C-alpha cells in the first residue's frame, strides 16, 4: 500500500471521526440537517453525527433571554406624543419552529413588540398611561405570547420601563400639577377656616346653652328656696298662733277657776288687764310705723268696768253650764 495513500486515509478518517462527535452544553440545543433537510435535534451532552452528510445548522440557548426594546415615539388617544421603552423576557421552547418558522427571530421579536406597544399606547389617554402601566404590561404579555407561539417562543414577562411625554407636554403637566396643588391648598385652607368657624360657633352656642341652663337651675333653686322659706315661716307662725291660743285658753281656764274660788280675783284681774293694756300701748309706741298715741287716763276705769261686765257674764255662763240653771 502506498504510504501516501495511507497517510491521506488516516487524515481523512481522523477528521471524519472528530467531525462525527458533537458536544452540546447544558441549556443549549442544536439542529442537524442531512443533505439539506432537517434530520434531528441535539440535546445537551455528547452526540454523534455522520461526517460529511450531517451539518449543524442552528445552535441556540433555551434559557430565558432579555430583549431590550429601544425608546420609540408613540401617540396617545388624545394626540399626545410620548416616548416609551420596554423590556421583554422570553425563551425558546421549540427550537425547530424558532429556526424554520421565522428567518430572523430577534428582529421579528423586536418589531412585534414595537408594534404592540404603539397599538396599546394609542388606545389610552395620556393620564391613563401612567396609572394603567400594570394593565398594559398584562395586555402586552398576553398578545405577544399568542403572536410568538407559532415561532416556538414563550414570552414570560413584559415591562414598560419609561413613559416620557414631549418637553412641551411635560411643561404643561407641571403647570397643571402646580395649579392643582394650589387649588387643593386653597380648598384645604377654606375647609380649615370653615371648620374653625363652625367649631367656634358651636362652642359659643354650647356656652350660651350651659349658661342659660345654669341660670335656669339657679332661678329654680332660688324659687324653691323661697317657697320652702315661706312654707317654713307660715308653719312657724301657725305653730306660734296655736301655742298662743293654747296659752290663752289655759290662762282663761286658770283665771276662771281662780275667780270662782277667790273673792278678790276680780280686782286682781282688773289690775292685770290694765297692765296689759298699758303694755300694749308701750309695744305700739315702739313700732317704726307709729308716731303718736293719745290715751285719756280717765277712760281706764270705764274700760275696766267694761271688762268687769264681760267677766261677770262669763261667770254667769260658767254657772249655767255647771249647774244647768241660774243661781
């Protein structure tokens, strides 16, 4: 055998042997074509192919990747120009579709996300774009996942990073916010003043009510005290008159008994009545409302005589009541 031919055979055999061994790293997959048509997919690890017949045409990772969407101009529903950028997290779930269903997967994904973002921003007004960001992310995630399913791609998350209005719009928004803050401050100030006035009026009204109630209670207590004082004075006067009447009755009984048993009791009674008459004059003279009292001493015997007749009549009535006939 020709040594040159043997050497060439060894070289080609070694090359074929080396070319038939393919190592795929963990997290990656590869597609193999045989004579221009799809043959099989290489899994992570050691794989063998036919040299010169099989060819690895596509090798890509199946791990999740990040697609950074550059800022783009969008027009909202109220014709406001804004700049929006986003981040898309995605991964390949079917390597065959990712290679054979679309020519340039990365470019197709980028253009699809840009189109969807513009479409969603055009459905919202400017104020809604700031408050409905989570809702927009969910809508984009659902739509992109459906659109990329034929490409063997799974979109796991979509996030809008920045929504920046045009400079003129920003200036107008700042003016609007400043006016809104001034309006809120004025409203809060007026509400505070109103509440202060209301509280002050309520305080004054409560104070007047309490003062009126206190005055009413004082008047009622004063009237009750006066009423009790009048009742007590009337009861005292009544008791005094009752005692005086009882004393007079007892004195009359004693005098009547003495006049029946003593012969000189009539003269003593005349003297006592005269002295009482004089004492009454003295008492009247001490009164603040009296000025002058005229009394003729010569009328005293006549007065005494009248009293004597009264006493005599009393004795006669007493004898009649005692004996039942005249004596």
